[in-house]
C-alpha cells in the first residue's frame, strides 16, 4: 500500500489558511488496471479505516481492477487523532476512558484545540473526502464511495457537498439522517426480538424454545435477576448483564448469533450438563485483560463523542437513569450508552449546519445495502431511505438474514469456476457489479443467500461451550 498525509482546510466553509492533516492509504491489487477508485468510509463514529485493510486485500484478489482508498476520518487513526493522557495503558481504565476520566480528557482536548475541536465534524470530514478525490482522480477513472454504518452518514454528507463528483455511492447498513445513537441499546434489543422471531419459525429452535422464544428469553432474564442457575454465576458481574452484553455483541456476527437461542435454552434448563458447558463460557467473558489491537488504538474516542453529541443525539436528551433502565430491561445490548452517562448534557456540541438531519438529493447512481437483522443500524429505521433513493440508477437492496455490514454478512452459495458451488459474499458481489454497471447491478445472488438457521455446526458449539452439540 501507499500512504499520503494531506493538508486540508480545517473548516470546509472558512478560508483562513488553517489546515489539518488527513491520512489516506491506497491499495492497488497486483495485476490490476486501476479502472476505478473505491473510497471506503468507516463508521463509529470514531473508527479509522484500519478494518478495511484486510477487506480491501480480500476483495482485490477477485477484483484487481479497483484501486482502494482508505481515508482515516479526521480525529482518528493517523488523521490528526485527538487523544488524551488518560488513554495510557496504566491508567484506571487502561486504554479505555472511564466515565470518571472523561471530564479531564475533554478538558485536555479543549485546552489543546480550542475552537478547532468544533471542526472535527461530519461536514468537514465529508469535505476532506471530496478534496482528496479531486487530487487522486485520474482522467477516465471511475470514482465510487462506499460508507458503512456511521460511514453512511459520512457518505450522505459527502453527496450533499459533492452531488456530482462520484460515479456511484454505496451505503451499507444505513444510519439515517437524524438518527439518535442514544437508542443504540434499545435498537439491539429490537433486533434480538427479530432474531427470536426467526427462531420461532425454525424447526430446531422452536422445538427447543417453544412457540414464543422471545417470551422464553425474557422470562429467563427475569429468573436470572432472581438468582436462577447460580452454578454459572460469577462474582464480577450479574449473569443477566454478562449474557445481554454477549448477545448484543454476537448479534453483529453472521455465524455467532446462531448460538444465542442455545444459550437461552441451556441457561433456562440449568441441568448439570448445562452448567458444565455454560460456566466456563460465562466466566471467560469477564476474565483476562482485553486485547487492545490496532483497531482500538486508532479509534478516535473524542471525535466519536464530538459527532455523537453534536448531531447524532436527541432533544430532549434521555437521562442517564433512563438509558440505564433501557439496558437493564434488555435481553441483548452492547451497553454502548453506559460509557456516555457522564457526558449527557455536558459535551460542547458544535454548531448546526444546513446539512444535518437531511438526505442528499442526488441524481446519479446510489446503491443501498441493508441487513434485515442489523442490531446497530436497525432495518426499520434505515427504511426511511427507501423512498429517497428512487431515481434512475438508484437501488435499495435489503437482505433479510444479513446483520451489520452486508458485504460481510450475506454469504451465498454460488457457482464455482471449477464446478459445484462456493460460498461468496452476495453483498460484495452486488457492490462490485455496481462498480462495473451502476445503472443495473447484478443481484442474482440474492436467491442463493444462505438462510439463518439454528442447527449449530459442531465446530461453533465447540468454540463456545467445549462440546459439539450446542443444545445438548
């Protein structure tokens, strides 16, 4: 890969000579002709482009004629990342910032940056993308922009600022304009309810959990709060809290989420064989030191809250007590809002601008990919965009079984070049077809997407429970 650090305007609308360094990485697959550029915008808000590195390599092996551009959102990664002293590995929260540490971290960022903190916004980050494309584009080379999760908010803002620049824009796992991230934990629980609705129609799952698996799950959590199944309890945290966080996390994963009903079934039954399988699993969730890899070290925690409290929150704001009640009443929750309690109503939000809360009005091609079981960008809310992108060359594609990030959660059985079939990502196939023919991408793989079922493979059961039968 090749890397560049570009000095770009601190603010899109102000010509005062102040600049910010924005980092972008370019990967050109070996043997490719560079016919098109694909700019990949990551979510969060707060994530760098790090996670796209392996993905770009994997896609590039099959589609070598695409040059991949991976910009770090300003304030993250190597794009003038905003950090603070309490992120040290030896501080109270280790690399993570605890609620008690946030006031000093915010004060440090304000002291270092002054009024420049307000410039770490979605609109200015979208302007960065447009200016980088202007510099990197070569004559005749097609340009496409892909955004996932908050990256769809970033890409939507880019379309507002540069409506005609890109040949096509892809929105994957849509965070609609005006979305409130105060509802993330509530949304995860709704997605869990949808998952259990699939369970109710599945022969294996319904046989174990009955006609109303969702009621079964809620009843289990009530029992756990009352002390049910003490053999799997730990001293570090209540069992229901550990399980809801596990469920919130694995809902994001195409394969791991299949284990959720089996965990409910075993915990509810709580026979000795269930305790033997579940106790080490539960204990493992609260033991050991967290692994802090490049993805987390490049995360922009300050810019995350800067964007979140400035334009991805709600008025009036829910109180910390209300957010805690949402988490405590959930079967599945990543407990994202727990880290925000100390900052509700206290973050210095940057000023509103005319682009906030609005969809882009674009005449050129757009591809929208949405998972029906997405716990982070809920399908019910994302569908607000379905009536927006209806012009020629604009396509709304929902994959009912997909979770968050459709290009990595839509495995399909498709014909292999050597005969038979192979598993490929349907979302990625549609994406790359869109790059080649934005007016009419090939969506034939949708009929071959592997359905969600709960007949758990032995290897997956072994990984979670140390036994080969997830249910028994």
